[in-house]
């Protein structure tokens, strides 16, 4: 049993199901025990937007997607401030 599996075993709800563990802030799916954080966390992006903790917990797919678009901070900021933030497609752009 891996360390991640052992850790999940400790986080079961009363009905025996695994509780949601570190949901990705971008898509809402589990980011796992070893989640990723965007380089914008607690910083200002090149446009001066303050990110606070908006990209603190990301799954690998969403972190890769966001990092691949790091040269378009306006798009990332618009996405992070959209009503769909937290429910976006995992590792993919928002539908236009």
C-alpha cells in the first residue's frame, strides 16, 4: 500500500466512502495528496492582478494547462474570475 493510499484510508466518512481530498480549485476534482500550486499564488501576475490563494491547490492536469498559458495572464485571470472557476474542464480551456 502506498503512502497516498494509507493517507486516504484515514479520511473516510461515516458511510465508508472516501471524503473529497484536496479538490482542485480550477476543476473541482481531487488534486490528491501531492497537489500543485500555480506560480501566481499569493503574488501579482504581470498585469498587477492579485491572485491570493486562487491557484493554491491544482490537480496535475489543470496545473499543466495553466502553466502552458502563463504567457497569457489576461486569459488566466479572466478564467479564474469566471463563475465557472472550480467547475472548469480538467486540464482543458473553458468552452466559448
